[in-house]
């Protein structure tokens, strides 16, 4: 069973920390949403599966609804489920905003279903969870590919660098303001064995002209302001255009 297999399933939740209550061991932690567990379903920590309930603005004792997301924690054994009344939906950003009262203490991101809009939500949620991370310095393509792959349990096949991936996807290249979820590409000279090489640069569009990318760290910039950054080679990125995520998804490896 994958993380997304539970999404869309109906569930009954026993609420043991209702909206407006406080954590039994951490009295400063206030619960702005109902929180409980699913009986007879064991989580990775050996305890009943925990679940956030969104879309209910009063405290309740029992809730019946639909699982809309899974919250994965890189630095914990647990994964939390998220439920809502049937017919009510939230974006990954909206979910994270409502559950940040606990998830801010973890490196967590929201996983939703595998329709394209949800794939984008998952990818952006994962990428935002890495803000400030320096582990991807010099690996801008690895960062955006990991964001797409790891948050959606898929495997894609692009190039070995941003410039090579740009060339692979160039049949779908568009210019101007990129759309949310697009892979955004730049020319940029990098240093390889003492010589300048155009490896390029890339990021993911968050919407409204902002991209998340790894430069000196994972950061958010206006897509044109990226051209003001200075690479170790002395070069500046030059905007090439963007590719819709649907084009990138055409390279997904299918299971045999």
C-alpha cells in the first residue's frame, strides 16, 4: 500500500483532542482543529493512527468523513492523516497552514491524490518544507525532481543537468509568466574542472511569478529577479522559459 492509497477512503475518527483543547503533556499547545485517532488501524509507532479533522469549526467527539491527505514527516516514524467532511477540499498549503501548530516542529509535507493539481500541491508542499536547506547547492535539478518524485511516489526521467532537461522538454517550452507547478529554466554558466560550462539553472513556479529553487540555499524569488543572482562563475542566470508539469509527467516510469 502506498501513502496515497488511503486518500478518498471513508473514516470514523474518535476525537480525543477536540478543537479548543490543549495538549495533555504540553499545556501551551492549543488545538485549533479537532484531532483524534482511527480505531483498529495501527500507525508506524505502534499506536492507533492519528488524524487531523479539518472543515469542522466546532468541537466534536466522533467524526465521519473522508481522508483527503497524508502528512509525511522526514524526521519522525509517524505519518498523520487528514480528514474532512465529504465534498470539502483544501489545497496542500491550506492544510499545512491549519496543522502547523504541531507540524512546525517537524520536517513534514502534505501528500494528496495523484491528479495533476494534487501532484503540483504535493510537489510544492515538499519543496517549501526544504526552505533554507543547503544540501542541494549545486544541484538545482535534483531539488526540483526530488520535489516531484518523492512527494508523489513516482520516478521521472529528465536530463543530467538543468540545461539538458530544458532541451528534452523544449517541445513544450513557453515564455512569459510561468504557471503554478511549472519547471522554470535558465541558462547559466557553472565551473567544471576550472572551465565554464552551461549547466543552466531551474526551479518550480509557486504562482504569481514566484519560484522556489536552490541557489545558495532553497529559497523563493521572483522568476525574473533570479537573473540578478551571481553564480560562482561570475555569470548571471538568463530566463529561457517554462514547461508545464504535464510535459514532465510524460517521462514518468510506469511500473511493469
